[in-house]
């Protein structure tokens, strides 16, 4: 019953938001259509500026996986991850998440299908994908678009936050 109600609400949510925005713009006597067109132009410019960075990241990920480098990294780093009490099934996730959000989502789907959503590994992978950032993607896209050359402390802060996120995910999932 509740799922049916939420499904019906979700059908009208986006059109409802758009309607509210249009009527609010009319109420404020704003040129709604002109502002929409202007926003669309800005959005397309941003998409075009970001596209080369996104393509570069996807090519890099594909090269990493296709070349066998990911499997090599998993084998080499396996003992370190075991020492840190990170399950070997999550090594790919830990290595891929800072680079690719969509790749990590596909990997979580595979993990959840194989080990189950209620398993420690499935829960940990799900929490990691939801709480850990795609550091390299964010740095490449956002700093690339803004033409910032010196990322200063953003990289080290991102890595520290990512590592903390991994361990907190594992600890939280150990107790739930």
C-alpha cells in the first residue's frame, strides 16, 4: 500500500516542481521562458566544457580494466588489504570508487547479486558507494572546468576523507 502511494507521488513530483517554479516566476513577474532559455544555454556550455574531462576519465578506467592492471593491483595489494581487515571481495570497489562513480555502481550491483544485499560484503559495498567520493573525477572535472591549476590541499583532503569513509563503512556494517 505504502509503495503504491509513493509510486503515485513520484509520478507527479517533477511535473509538480516545474509547475510551482513556473507559477512562482509568473507571480514575481519574471520572464520565465527567457530565463529558461538562458539557463539551457549555460547548461549546454557547461556540458561541453566538462565533456573532454569525462571522456578522459572513462578512457583511463577502461584502459585500467582492459589491460589487466586492475587484476594486478588486486593481487599485489591483497595482502595489505587483508592486514587492514578489508575483505578481498571489496578490493576492486575500494580501487575503483575514487575514479568512477558509475563503474563503482556497476561493481556494487555485481557484489550485491553475488553475495546478497544483507551480507557484510553487500552492505559494506553499498555504504561505500553511497558515502565515499569519486576524488579523481571531482578533481578532474571541477578543477579542469574552472581552469584551476593548483589543487593545493584538495587532493590530500579527498584521499584522507576517502580512506576514513572506507573504514567507517566497514565498521558501521560490521555492527548492523
